C-alpha cells in the first residue's frame, strides 16, 4: 500500500530524461562506536562547520559534518557486494575488468552505474539520481569529540624492540563519541519502485562509515520520514536548526551529550509534519505507511527474495545497454554529408 501511495512520484520504468518526480527521505544516523570523519590524513581534526545553532537562535556553534561522500560511498560499496555475488557487474571495456569504483572505467551497464551515475573514463555520462547533502550533528562538536592515544606494541608486549629501541608508533587522534546523532535529507530523482528499494536497502544495510571502518565507525541508520513531490525537501541544516530550537524550548529536554534519542525523534517528527505545506512537497507517508514501506524493503532484501529482486531490477535496464555500432570511415563521411 505504501508503494502505491508513492507511485505518482515514481517512474514506471527507467527513462533517460528526468520528469520532476521526487522522493525525499529523512534519515537519522547515530554512531554506535567511536567514529572518524575527516577529509585529510591521520591526526587531522574532525570535519566540522561553524553555523547558526538554530533558525531562531542565531548563536554560532561548530557542528560536526558527515559529508555527502562519507555517506554514499559505503552505501554504494554495500550494494555492489550483492551485485558481485549474483554476477550483476559488467566488464568495463576500457580496462577489460569488472566494473569497480575509483578506476575511471565504469561499465555503464550495472545497477550501480544507472542509479548512482558515472562520468570519468566512460563513453558517456549518467548523472546520479541519488542526491545527498552534508549531514550535521545536533550538538556542538566541542561536546562530541574525544582524544585517543594510539600506540603499537612489539610482540614482546612492550613499546621497545629486542634492541631496546623505543617504538615511534605513538600518536594522539580525535574521534567522534558513540551516541552522536546526525540528521540527513536524501533525495531520489525519477526512480522506479525497485530502484527506491535498492537505494534504501543499501542505506539500511550499511553499518560502518568513515576512516578505519574495520575497527571503528559503527552506525545505525533510521528512516524517520518519506515524502513525495516535485521538489526537494528542506535542507538537512535547516532541519537540524529547527530541531535545535524546538528541543531548546522544551524544559524537559537537556541539550547535552548523550542526547535522548526518543526526544530527538519526537522533535524531528514534529518538525517534518509541516513539510507537506512547503512548495512542491505533496505528501508524507503516515507512521503505519512508513512501517509498511520498511517491511516492503526488508521483504525484497530478504535471503529468499534478494536474488530475484536484483535480477528483476537488472533486467529493467536491458534496452538501454545497447552500444551503438562504431561507424567506419566511409559511413562517417556519408553521415557528415547527410547532416550538412
């Protein structure tokens, strides 16, 4: 039923040209362990921006930032794991190897290329239809960052080798504390129902983000709202600022770390309930419809349905995978004369 309600804002099938159909998601991302978001190497500070605390409260504060690339890259890789397991990645002609990220040689044929886009190194280009933006923390970064001293012991269990030389592997690095909340707004443009299921499944199945993700970076993603319309939702920064104002005005809420998740969700739901009054935002799934929507996602990504779902989505692009035949020199000249 929830997918039927969203159908006016979904494409019936993949199309090359956009038609202004938009699905908007409000996502709460909560760190479950120490996490590292930075743009440079080891020892650099966490990514942050100084912005107004709220819409009404114009006091400036530094907020942690989970940049758009820190969000979408792990989610794309997660989806590609499943495509690889079912042989749904194609050979990139430029390097004669399977499609892979960061190689400047996309295959231009797989689900990931069609949905998340490609440009570098290919014969053409596909703009991503999954639009992300920076996610911001509710509280100031000064309350959410800790320091950790890192050392590397020798096999003797000490910081000195067999010759008595002290190890130089001693460093202090910043990290984001557990139970830090980031609010994010995700936009999907002209996607089909199965593409929506694929993108949301990637988001919900991804559990590690940021640097050193094999050790830290556990995160839980929750979808708090699903909207349909012909325009983007308000920005994630505007959402965070509105929530900050609302929680600050509530005498029962303490704006300090660790922030109550239930209070945050309640404040978020109150803010986004008015978004259908925004220009271009037509409808929002109700609480029961949101539960049905998530149940639909879980069903299609379940072990019993996963393969048939992904192969069905993969088959939906078949007619768009046809590569035009290369023209010979004579044909090129004839074509040129016809165009003159």
